[in-house]
């Protein structure tokens, strides 16, 4: 009993220690974003903090346009991922068709290919289709995510087949089983997929900076990079942008963290 208690205490101590590495940098960003230009590099009391940087960043940059572009691109990819990845995963897990093993092998293979290798082919296709500086160019190539297909497939494999068999006896088709049985049971896995898809897309920099060369189509990550270059001597403005970039991720994580834990806990490695 005493050993178990010590193990739990040690676990929480280690988790707290590791969390410091993530909390401190974000805390520093918030603190710096509240400093005036004269206080940069100094330790000041909360009474001297100011929100002028937040006003200035909205007045001196196109951050509202960047926010709009990020929201459209992120939710476009997120909705596409939820539909494409989930239906593909259900097909690979529950529908027997010729070549299913080959398709699943290709999905696994895509997970092993570094995304840097795909930059040039995707860029060439985007140019050929005249999709540079467009929402479709930023969204459509990324509607399919191999890892998320694998994640959802593994979850669907854990659902007892007896549920499907009973539904088929009641007259439900495969589509009906998918929408009326599988989806309600997969809230945890879907919540996990939302977090991975949202954070990965919202934080993406390499793809947007490669596929966009017009400032009117910048997303937040690309826009903040230009802001950093423009105001490199004023880190308070840069950190203000970092805080504004991070807040949506924190909100989404807090909304779906319970589903993420449940999804990871219930997603097995059944083959």
C-alpha cells in the first residue's frame, strides 16, 4: 500500500516537472505581451502591465485577415478529415472488398513518408491547377491523413461485430450502421481526431508558406513570421501574436480533452 502511494506521488511529481517545460514558455509569452516597450527585458509588477500591445497588433498588422484565413483553412481541413478519414477507416475495418489489405498497406506507408518529400509534388500539382493563393490549394491536398485513418480504424475494430449483426437483422444497411451505431460509439476517437487535426493544421507553417506568396492569403503562422521580421526589436508585439495564435489551440484542447483521453484509452491495437 505504501509502495503504491509512493509510486503515485512520484508519478505526479514527474508530471509536474515535465509540465513546467510547457507552461513556462507560454507564461513568458503572456508576460512579455503585457510589457510596454520601455519595460522589455525588465521584471515589472502586474500594476505596470498593459494591453496596448494587443491594440497595436490589430491596428498595425493584418492579423484579422490572418485569423480569418486560418479559421477557414483549419475548419475546412478538419471537416474534410472527419468525413474522409472516418469513412475510409470504417471501410477498412468493417467492409470486405478486394484489395482492402493493399489499401491499408498504402495508408500505413503514407505515414512513413516524411512530409518534406511531398512538398515539391504537391506544389507542382497546385501550380498546374492554378490553385496558388487560394483556399482550395490550402485545404484540398490535406483532407486525408493516414495517421487519423489508422487511429479510427483501430477503434472500429474494437466494436463488437454482434452490434452490426443485430443491426443488419433489423434491416439497417452498412451506411445506416455507420451513421446510427458506429458514429455515436466513436465520440472519443472523433474527439481525439479533432484535436490532432485542428492543432496540426492551425500550427502548420511549411505548407502554407510554400503554397502562398500573397499576403492576403497568409494564415496566422505565416503572418506572425512576417510580424517577427518587421518588429524584431519589439519582442512584446511578437509575443502578443504568439499568445493570440495559441489561445484557440488551448480552447479546443480543453473542449475535447476528455474525449481524447477516452479515445486513446479505448483505441486498441487489434489487427
